[in-house]
């Protein structure tokens, strides 16, 4: 009996992995979902952005700062999308970082033709370029708990001084980027946890195959609506419309955190009339009144809310698929008149 128990104990010890899975922190639900797919049951990813918060202007909490300090790996889109992460990740010590927008094989695109170079520049954030690493270089050593209030990417808080041009950082809305990002996540995790490299690779391959199948399904679902125009809250949907063969959406605001000027509203009304748009979609955590204003007096149908950053979803595996599926279902339902 004693020999059997001892043998079982030895077997248990030798079967355990030599290293614990890395502690991983991600910025957004889609980022965290892809990391969780790769980690599987080996670990739990911490997603910083809570439901209803702005990805561009979130104010970090003390618990977020603590999670970053304890992390072995931080996976985030990059400063063009989540500038509040930039300064916070300057003082991470030995923690590794993976910026998905800079991962090899990522397909990036500029803001689309509907971005309308508005002379008022009525937007809320500066997406200068996905590879611009200078967003954090302000030399401010203040506690990064307050980075969410640092919206200053170009030396000032007057966003009317910037233009909404350059690389669009909402690249997760194209499932074409899922595989290279999964590969990059595998490499980052395996570098810290080589004992589980095979598991990470197998998990990533399974997720990539599932997402490719979903991609084909969504393409088929959206194909009948390839020529239809629709209106969205802000200019964040270019990857989705381009990838799935839809017409570029008409954005009410060029950014997600500013109220469009009266002149901008008039231009959008004209765009809606000229384009023959049939649907308009509010956006989760933003004021629906703007959408109501631009379609007032028209035959444009009001669709359900879109959530490009996954704000309606709880973090976890499978939520990248859910984000894309929810968006496709919402758009298709309104365009079909449902």
C-alpha cells in the first residue's frame, strides 16, 4: 500500500508541467479571446477593458495596473487603438509584449473613402499609423492609473488639430488577421512556456480552422447585400466591409468620442440621400441620438446596436467568433428588412 501510494505521488509529480502557464493580460475582448483560444485550459487571460468603456480613452484602475505589473505577457493591439496602454506598458519590467497590429502577416488598411476629410476634423482620437511607436514618448512619470485621461497623441488636447487619416487600427474586424495573430500568440507563449508549446500550437490551429469556416459562412450570409449602403456611428468598420465585400459604411462621426458639428451632420444627411442608404446602426455605449438625427425624415431603417470592440461580450474563448457573428447578423437583419 505504501509503495503504491509513493509511486502514484512520484508519477503525479513527473506528469506535471515543468512551468506554470504565463500570466497574460490583454487590452480588449477580441484580443483576449484569441489569446484564450491558444492558452485553452492552461491559463486564464485577464482583459482590462470593461464592458461599456471606450477602447481609445479608458481610465485604468489600480487593479489594472497591478495586473500589468504581475503579467508575464501583455498582448494588445497597439497605441493607435489603445493609447492608454502605451505609457502603462513602459514600466513592465521583464514582462514581454505583443502588439498585434505589428505582428508579421497582419493585413492593414487605411481609413476608407467614406472618411470624408472633414475640415472641422470632428473626431475623438488620432489613429496616425498602426506602426507609430511615439504615442508613449511624453516623458511623464506619473502613476499610470490615470493614463485613461491622456488623450494627447500630438502634444495637445485639442482634437480638432488632428485629421482622421492613416492606418485604421480596427484590424480584428477582418478575420483574415486571425491566423497570423494566433501564430504570433503561439510564438510569444511558447517562448515563455516551451513545455506547453505543442498544446499552444494545436489550440491555435483548431481556432484558425474554426474561424476560417465561420468566415466562409458569414461571406455567404452577407453576399446578397453587397450593393446596399448603410450608416454607422463612427468610422470603424472598414475592415469588416472590405473583407466581406460590403459597400463602405457612411459614418456619422469620424471618431468615437466627439459630437459631430452641424456642418458634418448636414454632409452626412447629403451622403445618406445620395447613397440611397437603407439602414442605420447605433453603436454600443454611444448616444443613439446622433443616428436618430441624421435619419430623421428619411426612409432609413434603424437597426440594432453594433459593437465593433465586443463591448457587449464577456471575455473568453469563442468571443472573437461571437463578435463577428453578431455584427453580421445585425447588419443582415436590418438590410433584409427584419
